[in-house]
C-alpha cells in the first residue's frame, strides 16, 4: 500500500501546521501564486532605481490608464507586485500610511528598509496565526534614501526580504533573470535600464507587448522624486528596442 500524499493527510489545511518534512504547505502554495502573477522587474542603476511591470490586461474593454501596477509609497519610494494584486494594494496602502506618519512625527522622509520591514512583519505574522492565510503576493520596493543611496528589495509571502541590484518576479521570472544576468551592469543608467527591462519583457510577452500593457516608474538620485513614464514615452522605448532586433 502506497503512503498517502501529505496534502491528503491534512497538512495543508491549516497555516500553523507543519508537514512531517518540515514545510508549511499553505505558504508554499502562496509562493506558487506569485509565480502565476504578471511579470515585474526592478533594477538599481548608477543614477537611480526603476520598476517596470506588465499590467496583463484581462479584458479588451478595460481602460488601460485605470489599471495600476506600480505604486507610489512616498515622494522617493515606489513599489510593484506580482501575485494577488488585491493583497498588494492592502500592503501598499499600509506602507503609504507609515511613510506619512514618519514625515509627520520626525519631519523627514522614511528610509526604504523601514518600509520593507513593516511589510514583511505583517507577512510573517500571517504565516503563524491560526485563521489567517499568507499574503499571496511578492512586492518589489524601490527608492532612494536621504543619503542618495538607491535601494531595491524583494519580499515574498514568507515575510523574508533581500536587497537586489536587479530582479524579476512573476511568470517568466527565470527568463527575465537570465537576460539580466547577462546584460545588467552596475554602471547602467535609468534610461538604459528601462530599455533593458522592456527588452526582457518582450522575450516573455512576445508580440503581445504594447505600451498600454506596461507600467514604468523610476526614482533618480538627483531629485529623489518618484516619476512614471507616460504612454508616449513607453511607446518611444518600445520602438527603440524593436529597431535593435
């Protein structure tokens, strides 16, 4: 008689229950949800930090301008996500509130790491509390600290985070990271980085890529201000990357 799979034995029914192999299966399922989400890329450049993401418009009647995939947390911090975007929205709004409270209390901008730790503290609590489920989302948080240092962090459903020079999350993340491993250089500029990120997304999305489908944002060291690319600017980048093929 063959042993029953651990899922059938009930080890995935509660977030607080470890399987005999020492795994939290609900957390692992949440990480699989992230893998099925739309692709997002973050990159630290010599003059700033950027985020490029795929909106993955599911309906032709959806207003593209009304779909947001990159979010402003503070003047100098932005974020994007992959997975369950409603989960991401809750985390982003919590971060926006924390950034505002920090400015009111200390009269100074919050550092990127404090935002990341706050997001991950909540994510971790949801891996050990009965009756809760893990956040099914990975969040990339990017910004420039007060000392002029560009920062990029990746968080995952377990509540862990890592700093990165360049990374990708969501479907096709392995393909994108392979391109980043080959072509990313620390001395790359934000403008060059956006072109590299769009080129990488073209490999994943193929002919389906359009300016309406992309969301691009960056924070430069010189002004520490979150800015988003317009549809016209994204179209210009797309036309340049297609000419190089």
